[in-house]
């Protein structure tokens, strides 16, 4: 999920994309936004109607790392 509600950031899990970043334009976003890694969903590709933009590989890998760490912590403590 992508949100412009930057105050909802969960440090170490969510990723802020700032308007001032050099590669901001390639994201297709209109304002600084937040990638909410804890709000992921699996959807069938035939309901997707388009593409906003791209994030760089470094950022994608960083988010993947956040998600992996989050899932590892969740599985080791099911009440967390």
C-alpha cells in the first residue's frame, strides 16, 4: 500500500519516498509518500489496470529486507 500519510510511518518497516529525491519522478507519485510494507496484499494480475512508476532496485531490496525481518519476528513470536 502507498500512502501520503507520512505520520503513519513504522520505522524499520515502512519506506518514505521524498519529493526531493533525485529519482522521485520515476515513481509516478505526485507527492512524498510512504510504502506501507505491513499493508501488502496479493492480487490477481488481471485486476491491475496500469502502472504508476518504478522504484530503484536498492530501495526494493531494502523493503524486501524489512518484510523478511518482520515476518521472521512474527513467526518466532506469534503473539507479537
